[in-house]
């Protein structure tokens, strides 16, 4: 097989909060891979010179034709799909919609893929929700193999995706990025021989910069969507403890989301609104500038949300480590795979507010110990988070999966 031909399936592409997927596609362009990008919900029609085929929800109206057509052409696979849909209730209305959207896309597009003169070798679904539903359905109807990503949201929220077991069973390759998620996938029945742990990556990892000398006012940076699992309510409690200790700070929270107004109100209640800036969603270049030139300490206060959702290894942590910003994190899921307490950063339980205060003061120092932590953190990112190297590994794993070769588990 000279060049791998694949259909790249996204929920939304490009998505501002998913710059890691954009880095993956950039790196994949350099590999011997020919791919077509499909965005199943919104997105843009072009990205960095590449066309993006955006699926229109209006096309779902044609299911009045395609459903009976595929029941006539492929009765057994369609009955298998119907059986899977009725085997258990969906964990949420959102996840129900995600899976039905992926299934609908596949039913509408399957005939086009079937008639292609040059048939794709496989579909690669970046998430286990909408994209994997499309890949699984196309595999059932046309026999096109699929590979899939399975990550934190897909696996943990509300107990995991509605059809996760079926998707894991039929996927040629399962790509995950953290040990924590890998362990949960094994619990859900994934075949370890079909699974690879390949982390995300940064497009470039510059040399470790000289650290900005902290001033009398500490510059604290936090980045993430304003949703429950990011733990920003807990972050405000940490900042309140700093204020109670007479520690001057300015904290910038970068990201947008549904909780913004409640977080602003909570900051006012705690009397710390003068020290907290909600910067909103910013372009990656501006965020990178904050990390390199402004921040003294990076804070990640992730928690397990009430619906079970949690982060794997948030990409903002390796990004901060690469920029030379000392990182303090809560002990949630994959974060500790990068942040080893006292070695590459600090890990503090969210309920230990005094521990957070002490860790922040320690990380803001400019002694040899902090410098050694910065150096080890930067080295970890260089070793584990190179986008080109990891995209090469993913492309090779996908190629081997298509050729029917066994894939090593990690």
C-alpha cells in the first residue's frame, strides 16, 4: 500500500477549543496519507488550504429515501444497527443526538462512498461519539474498516457513549491518549491488541525560555472552557485563600462557556473580582503569548463533574510546560501522567486550599528547585508531546490496522 486513503471524520472542524486536532491534521499532511476532511456538525468549508466537507443537517431529510433503500440493500446490517439502538437507553439526550447524527450522515453518504472509483482504505473517527457512529455504520453497510479515537468525554461522561461497546468491538484500531482512559476502555471491553496510546502533540517545541521574574503581584493563568469539569469554582476558592493570606495576584481565566456569568457572580461574592479577569475565548497565538511572557504560574483545577465527565490530559498542561510556566494541578485522571509532584510540577488535592496556596508561593519562587522542575517539565513535553512524531506513529498504527496486522497495546 503506497499511500493511505482515509476519510477523516470530525464532529466539528475546525473547533477553536480543539487546536490539538488541527495540529494532528497538519502533521498528518506530511505523511504518505491522502485524506478528506468531513465535519458532521458545523465547521468551515476550508481550513489552511484544505477543503472541508461540512454535512448539512438538511440532508437528513433524505433519510425518508435512504432508510428503506439500505434496509432493502443491507437488511442484516440494518437490523444489527437497529438492535444496538434498542439494547439500552441512551445516557443523555445529547449523546442520543450525537449518535443519531453520525448514523444519519453514514446512511446519506454511504452510496457516494460505494460508487467511488477509488475506494477509501478506511474511515478515521477522531471521537467515539458522532464520528465513530458514522464510521461504525459505514463499516456495517459497506465493509469499509474504521479506526476511532476514544478519549475522556467519550468514555466517562454519564458512564460513556451510548454505543461504545459496539464501536469498540468492530473498530480496527482504538486510539487513546492517556493511561487513565486506556484503563477505562479495557473495562468497557476494548481489545488491548487493537489499542494504541499515542498522545496529542505540539507543532513545535521551542527551547526552554528564560523565566520571567515574578513581581509583587503574582500572575496566575488558567485556561479552559467554562464548564463544570474544569473546576473554575474551585479555582475561585483557591484565589480567595490567597487573598485571605495577603498575597497580591492577578488571575486571567482564558476560555468561554455557559458558566461565565455564575463564575463572575461567585468572584464578586468572594470579594476577589478585582483580581480575576475573564478573558474569554482567545486565538491560540494570544494564549501562547500569555504563557511565554505573562504567566508566573499555571493552574489547572480539574474535577470529576456530577455527570462523570472529566479531563484526560488537558493539552493546556503540556503547552504551559513547554512554555516554561510552572504547573500546579489537581489529581484528576491523566493530568498526573505529565505532572509528577515535585518533579515536573505540583499536584494538590482540590480540598487542600492551604496546600494550593503553599504550592503557588513555591512555584512563584526563582530558586534552583523551581528551575529544575521547569527543565524536567520541558523535557517531558519534548519526549512525549511532539505532534509530528506522534502523528507519524498514529499514521503507522492506522496503516498496520488496515493491513490486518496486530497493533501493540501501547
